[in-house]
């Protein structure tokens, strides 16, 4: 059953993803997943695949911004809560923050430092694309710093030639499509 879910999700991603060369900067090839998410069957296939990655998670975290869509959908499937991992400056203080580098610059991610008890929580971490690995690794570090455990992570696309998987922790990492 899990293999069927993964195959349906991969088919939708392969058929519906739009590619844009030299966006947002020269040399970067941008994967536009908007058509995948706009297609009800494609979106559901992705959500079902991700939900199967960590059925024991009690919290789902989605990384800014397309991860918000994925996180909310998977949390609804699993019956858990969801946390949005935000870009720096989007949350009121206090926050836990981590800086990271990506293939075309640097940035920082934040989660609330209070208001959500994260200690001991089992987190499924979701993002759209794994490229150089800095974004997903920084998000995992945020939850570790808050006392939570990332039990699994999943991405829609993995650009394996950039070796982003090498920067990830000991948690299982699922990618629907590897390029």
C-alpha cells in the first residue's frame, strides 16, 4: 500500500511540475509545484505519501512557504497539530532561530520559543524541495533546540546531485521524486 501511495505521488509530481531555468537567480532551476498542489488527485497523493512516513508523529511541521500547504494537509490526514517554520522576522519574539545557506544565498528560519510546548513531541518535518540541505537541516535543529524529536522528514523533490541528504540528521528522509 505504501508503495502504491508513493508511486501515485511520484506520477503526479513528474506529470505536473513546471520547471523554470535561471529563477530566482542565474544557474538555478526552479521547480514550480503549484500545479501539483492545484490538482486534487495529485495533492492528495502527496499528502497520503507523506502521512505514511510517520504515522506516530504527534506534530507536523511545514517549512516556509510551500511546506505550510503540505504540513496543514498532512496534519489533517494524521489528526495532529501543525507548526509553520517561518522565515526570519515573520514571528513575534521570543523565537528560536537558525541561520543556514542555500544554493543561491543565505537565510534564517524561526519557530516560536513559547506558546507551544514542543518538549518530547514527535515531529514529522516537511518541505517541498531538498537541494543543498541547509533549509531542512536548520528546521530540524530548531525542533531539537526546543526539545522535540524529528522522527521523519519528507520532501516532494530531492535534487540528489547537490548532496543535501548528507546534511540531514539520523531521522528517516523520504523524497517522492529524486533527480
